[in-house]
């Protein structure tokens, strides 16, 4: 059982992306990360939350769940939404894949998450939302 964790729910409004980044950054401080590690974590969370806002709830406002916990020197961060979901996760994980090219989206969100975190896993189904699980090993040269 996780004993050191947080869980918060917030609306899928763009203004809440910075709130999520900051909350995770403060939570991660308990593991004494480097400035670079904090920056990596905040960037990955920003991408995951922005994906939920832009792609999960394209024409509505819904809820995003952000949770995290520590396991020794490993920070686990999860971002869940109950939005429209992703039809083909493997395709969505490819660099430059986007469903919003008309809005000048780069399709690099998952690629950025992968490059800044030590592991990322995505579960989704069309119509059933998306779950992004990320972890970052802190205090070690993990990569």
C-alpha cells in the first residue's frame, strides 16, 4: 500500500496546467532532486496535462486526476482523464503524430514525456479516457 502519496482532481482548463506543474514540482522536492530533474518532471507533467486538456476534452470541460507517490528514490506521476480517449495508442506515441494539425500542434507530447522521464506507459480506448503513468528515478544517472 502506498503511504506517501497525493491525489488531486481539477477541471480541464488551460490555466490549471501551471497549477499541476507546480504541485508536482513541490511534491518532488521531498526526494531532493536536482534542478534539472525538477525541470524534467514539470515538463513531462505539463505535456500530459496539456494532452488531457486539448485532446481529451476538445469541446468540453472535464476532470483531470493527477496523482503521485514515491518509492525509495523513484517518483511516480499519473495523469488520468475520462475524455474522448485515443483510438490507436501505438500510433499516438509516434513522434509528430497529431490529430490537431490545423491548430499547429507538433505531435511531440508523448515523445517529450518519454525523453524527460525514465518510463512512461499509456492506456487508452476511444470513448473511455486516457491514463498516463510516468516515473522518474531521482539522484541517479538513470539514463
